[in-house]
């Protein structure tokens, strides 16, 4: 929490002035019963009409001052809370930009999205309320008690009794119900999960004719939620009646004591009325305070979650110096190994591979064999945990990460595009590219028909590329990578949504590029890699073989197996 | 929650859910009226007591003490009534919510897949969860507040009039001021709120899009660029939030000020009256003044609350309407009243002149004929997204044909119960679905009464047994939603085991494409082959071996069946199939 409060520093003035003006407002409110008492005792008692008029004007004046104070307080509170959260949100976003792929894998996008949105909104609401009310309510409660003591100590003793009793009830009920409400939330989550699962599995469930059983299972969870809600409801239903009883008993006691004191000539009738008014003020404030505390508890939990993200160390270190590789190769793996977590198994281990400029390398293997991980080491999406990876003879960890990535065009497995025009999207590859460059890249990526269908470079892409098919997206992501004319191009299983003919045409176009990039083609399809200059066969994180198609067919069992399952009929083909 | 208008019938539907509890609701209404009346009466009695505390030696304990004990009794009754009202309201609310949810869920079970396919699952779930919650919070609590608020206003007015009509008039004339002020602020801040939620929506969409694809952002070194765009939106959000929050937070201080003015006016009028009527028999007393002051304080509150409640009610009705729209959605055509139970299935499927399309504008399947003899294998081939699932939808009767007929064993599938038709098929989709639960529960989904022995044997035949035994708790291992940590291949093996256990006479299989490693893929292949032995099978095929060995190949392209025949026939035709077949092997 301390770290977060640092962002409030810029709003120190606002966060002090806000509550201060709120206290001022409350103080003026506390004077009101005294004025009324004076009206009763001096005005009515003395039959002084002028005095009454003056005192009533004082009441209006008090209200006006209260209004000004309160508006000022609201303004400062709003500024402080909105500004604070803006700064925090910006810092959080900036921090997320530093996360490496490994960090992102661990944390997950959905978590980060919730932190950035609903958690921060709750923090804003909580801070705003805190600045406005957190000091005010206790101040009014204790202020009213102190005022009561100034009027009459004996009568005020009832306040000293009622306030703790009220606090015990209000906060006791809260203490009991807050964990119960959490349980309600859990029961609700189970209902939600049941509904979602049912919808996602609707075909399977209906295929097995399980509708009735699903209904029963849902009703069971639904009933459990209902029982939990009613249980909590019964407890929190006590809050209003019990506080009502306490406050009224205190008022009765107050009047009785007051009557005795007036009889004895120790206090006036107006004083009794004032005491009565103070007692009523307390109840209102205590209930407000209880609501506020629920809100603050929520906000603090949200703030903690935000803090947890900020506390995660981010970023990759750049090495000042490292042993050099052979500059004759564009990319070189030297016994490279990688594990995703310190305790886990190696996802790839001991891979050595040399790739000359302009070569095309096929990387093939089953799911989880480490193909994608291997090529991820080149643009430092992940850093090798053992061995080294070189680009042009330099360990990739000695490159400035931005500079390194600028040399590399990546087409990720999952084709992701962003809301905006096709031009905006393609320019991610190179912000300075002209329309001609973009069109050329699109042609190479076999994406001309996508442009034609969507209205050229100005065609709009919806969020996440919703308005495009899988194949269309994939071709645009390939175009995006080609726009930067990379010296290394990585196609990470990026032809999977393309049909065989388009895949073949794409391969042909890539081999004709005038700047001769080094191309890595990751694929599960033997047909996509078999014409590469060399093929790296991955199996269980290890390199099972390197060579051309013909060499591997002779020497590499794993490759033969993959090939055979996909091309069993080739030899017998008519 | 955006403000929307609810259709007219919504309120009636809501009331129909409440009707079974009308006795409880009536009790709640009566008790809250009692509560309000007693709560309002207490200040009157206390005012009377205060009148008898005039000064030294002028305190009449004979009057005061009975009043005090009367008040104590009334407070007790009020508290009890209040508690009862709360409890009853809770009960009615939660019961209604439970029933609405249960009905909505039951409806989901009979809604046609055409509806479910067209709605994002998240949207339906949010209706079932978030909307129902909003509805319960808003509607039922709104009702009680609206009611007690109205009773309080009327009651207060009545009491004030009975104490002193003149002063009551002061309150009545001045109070609408606070109402006007509140409305004014609300209408002004509404536009600010709308602007805020627009910008906030824009920001959320941006965050969602960027963070979901953060890896791409990094791969293209776009961190600075996106941060700039983010900060620009963030700056706008700050401005609009500040306005929205500040303006809306003015409501309380402003109405409080109006209340204070009313309070001062009552004090003024009351005190002057006290002075001028002093000594008269109809004298206005200090006790009456204090009672009136207490009323003046609480009279304005319900006005402000009610205006809040009204918007909340509208909101709740809008949410309720969304849920009811789901419940009111037309169910799929029920089984024919004389529907038979399909039994003794050998596996003969006849498709006669079938026409089908999802939308009338885009005809898909037209005049499709196919006769499948028991034990024959039909391969469905085509590029991704060519509409292979359409056939599955029709065979399983997830969708009904538009024209023509599909028969099993010579019986039109529309004249048998869906349940018995579907029981005749075993289905393994590539899009695997597993539920949160143990491995055992997942495998036994089709036959909950299966013995451990049978489950184990099914898993062995599905080549799933060995990996299951390697899991921490074997068959009792709990897997999370959608298979949790299992690999795609393992999930598919489990789905196969699930079908293995029932082993119906007809199969619908979906071969894995890319995301499964070679060894698992071979296991799946072997499991498929052993299941298909002697059974009618429709198989969405990617492997040439499967395709070649099929009795019939259906070639699909963008939703249409373009060719149909055996491997040799289709190659000889030299059409789309031949092109597809050759391109896979071409360089």
C-alpha cells in the first residue's frame, strides 16, 4: 500500500484540504442544536422575537457556510481521487509494457485487464469516499458526544454508553457478515461456472441426453446459493432494528435524566432538546460509516491486487559483454536450453544450430516439442537459461532489445490484429513505410484479396480482427512482418489456417524476396518444411536431427515417422 | 449499466413471479406501514414529554414517565416489525431470484442450438448472473423503499398538519426546492456521466485489445506507441471523470442546504408562534416545535431517495427484461407427441433431397442425397471453415433440415425422440469439451452407472488409461474447467473414452488437425479405427489414409457439398477434390 500512496503525493494539497473542509462542514452542523437550544431558552423563554429572527438567520448562515465547505471538499476529493487513479493507471500500464513474455505467461492477460479496469475503478470510488467521509463520520459521532458533555455531564454519560453499544452492533454485524458475503460470492461463482460450462458443452450434453441431469445439478448449486444468501440476509436484517432500539432507549434515558436535571434547575428545557438532537445525529453517521467501511475494505483489496502487479519485477537484463559466436552465421544456437520456470523441466535443452544469411530453416515436431520456444529465443521473447543464442555473432542478450527486434519479423501462431485501418496495422512493421511498401508486402503475403474485400489500406479492422476469417488474419499478419523487410523472418506455425494452395504460393513468394531474409518456418506439416535448406526436427525439447529432407529421411527416425503419418500414400500415389 | 427502457410486459412478468408470495408481500407492506407510523409517532410523544420539562419545579413526572414507557413499548414493536419486514423481503427476493435463475437455466436446455450459436456464451451467462442480481437488488429493494418513502412522506405530512397546519405549509412549500435542486444536478451530471462511461468504454476496449495481444505489441516494439495512445485516452478519462464525480457529488451538499433552510424556516415560524401564543389555551409548545423540527429533518429525505429509487427501478426492469427475453425465447420444436423411441439401430442412414441453410439469404446444402448402409464410413473433406459441422448439426438434429428428410433405419428422425436419436450416435469433436470434475465423472458422462471396471476398460481401449494412471490421483484426479492442465491430445483421448464406454452403433468423429503431437495422434487414430470397426461412421477427415479408405467421400467447400464419391471416382473427375489432394503433396 505504501508504494501506491506515493502516487497520491502529487495531490497532497487536495487530499489534506478535502477532509479539512469536510470537518469544517461537520463542525458547523454540530452548532445547529446549540442554536436551537438558544432559540428555545432565550427566544421563546424570553419572548424575544428579534432574537429568534437573528438566530434563525444564523441557522441559514451556518447552512450556507456548510454548503461552501462541503462543495470545496467534494471538489478536492474528486480531484485527488481521479488524479491519483489516472497516475496509477498510467504507471500500471507502463509497468505492464516492461513485462517479458515469461512474465506475461505467468500473470495472464485477463488478470491484468481486471487490474487495469474494475480494480482501479473501485480504488477511485474508495479513495473519493474516504477523503469525503472517513474523517467526517467519526468526527460527528465524537463531536456530538463532546458537545453533549459541554451541555451536561450527567446526561451526556448516556452518550458514552450508547456509542460503544452502537459501535459493537454495527461493526459486529459487519465483522460477521463480510466473510459470509464472500461465501455468497463463491456460491454465485459456482452457479456462474455451471451455466457457462453448460453453454460451452451444449452439443456434448445434448448428444448424451443429459439435459435433465444438468438441470438438477444447476438447481442444487442455485439452492445452495439461495440458502447462503438467506442466512446472511437474516443476520444483516438485524442491523436496523437493533440500532433503532439502542438509540431510542438512549433517548428515553436522556429525557428522563434531563427531566430530573431540569427539575433540579441544573439545565434548561432547550438543553434537553439539544441533547435529543445530538443523539439523532449519531445514528445517521454510524450507518454511513458502516457503509463506508464496507466500501473501503473492497477498495483496499483491489488496491492490494494492483500493488501486487506493480511489485512484480519486470524486464530483461541486457548483458554488457558475452562470449562471441561466429559472425559468418546470421543465427547461431550454441547448446541453448530454456526452462519456463526455475523448478520446471527444460522446454528445450542443448540445441545447437547454425544458420547462414538467406537460408530457410524448417522447424518441425509435435506439440510441446519446443519448436516455438526455440525460435522465441532469437528475438529474446525468452532468454536462454543455458547456452547462448547469437545473431550475427553477437549474443542476443547484448543487443538493445528494441534494436534486436527491429531486425526480426515475427508472424505469431495466433494471428492478432488491432482495431483501426489495415494501413495502421501493417505499419506496425515499419512506421515509416509508404503505401507502396504496404501494398507490396500484402501482395507477397497473398493478402491482396483481403485488401480488395475490405476496401484497401483504408479498410477498417474491428477489435481483435473480428471481421476477418482466420486465413485472412493470418495473411495480414504475414504482410505486417514483411513490411519491415526483416533480415530474419520467423513464421511460427503461421500457415495453419491457410489452405495448401495458398501455403505453397506463399512459400514461393518468400523465396523470391530481393533482400533475402533468413527464414524460420515452424510447422507441424512436413509439406511446409520439406523444401527448406535445412530442417531442424524437435522432439521432446531436443534436436532429433538437422539436415535436408533427403538426409533426414535416411538418418532421422522422428522425421520419418512424422512424414509417414502425413504422407503415407505418397509412394503408392497413382 | 446503460439506461434502457424495458418493454411493457416486463412488470407483469415480474409480478407473476412474486404472486406466490403475495401473502408475504402483503404482510411486509402492512408491517412497513406500521413501522413508518410508529417511527413518526415517537417524536410526537417525546415532544409531549419535553413540554412537561418546562423548568425547575415545573417537571411533571406523572405525565413524563408513562409517556416514556409507552415510547419504549412502541420502539420494541417497531424494531420487531422492521426485522420482520427485512426478513420477509429477503426471503421473497431470494426465492424469486432462485426461480428466475432456475427457469432461465431450464430454458437453456431446450433452446434451439441456432439461438445458442448466435449468442456469445458470455452474454447469456451475464444475463443469468449479473442481470438477475441487478434485478433483485434494484427491483425488490426499490419496491420497499418506494413504498416506505411514500408512506413516510404522507405520514410526516399528516402529523405535521395535525400539530400545526400553518407550519406544515411552510415545509410543504419549501421542500420541492430540494427536489428541484436534486433533479437539476442529476440532469446536469447525467451528460457528464455518459461522457465518462463512453471514454471508460473506449479505454477498456483498448486495454482489452492490447493486453490480450501484449506479446505482439512487444514483438513489434510498439510499447512506446501504445503507451502514448493509452495516456491520451487516460487523460481524457481523467477530465470526464472529474466532472462526472464532482457534479454528481454536489447533490448531497445542495439538498442538505435546502433542508437546512427549511429547518431554519420551521424554527423561525415555530418559535414566533410559541411566543405569540404563550399563555393561550391552544398554545404552540416547545415540545411541538421539537417534534416539527424532527419531522422537517426527515420529510425531505424520502424525496431524494425516491428519485434515486426510480432510476434504479428502471434499471432493474431493463435487466429483468433481458432475462425474460431469454426465458421467453422460443424453444426448439418439441419432439412429436407420438415420437417413438429409436431402438435397434443398425446404422442405416438415408438423406433424401435435403435443403438446409442457417439464413435464408445464404443457401448452403441443396438437394443433398446420401444413402449410408450399416457399417459404411463417410469421410467429410474440405478446407477449414467449409461447413463440416453443418452436417453434424443435421445428423444429430441440433438443427432441423429446411426440406427433405434424414432417416435412420428408414424412420424420419423428426418422428423419433431427440434423446433416442442422439443416443444412437457417439460423437468426438475436435473442439473437445470436458467439465470440471474427476476423470471418472467425465468418462462416465454418458453412462453414470458404469462400473469402475467398465470405465477402466473403455479408457484402455481409448489409449487413455496409461496417462490417466500417471496423473496424481488417477481416475479421481479433478480436472479444471475445459480440461485444465491436460494437453489437447489427452483431452481428445478422454472424449474418445467417453464414447467408448457407450459405444453406440453410429459415430461422428472429428480428426485432429495440427495441435496434437504425432504419437498421440497415432493413438487417436488407432482408437478411431477400433471404434469404427463394424459401425456406421461420419468422419471429418484430414488424413489421406482415412479419406482413401472411406466408402463415400463428401467434399465440402464454403458450406456447400461440391463433390461426392469414392477416392478413385473423385480423382478421376479431376475436380476440387483432385486439386485439394494434389496440392497437399505439391511443392
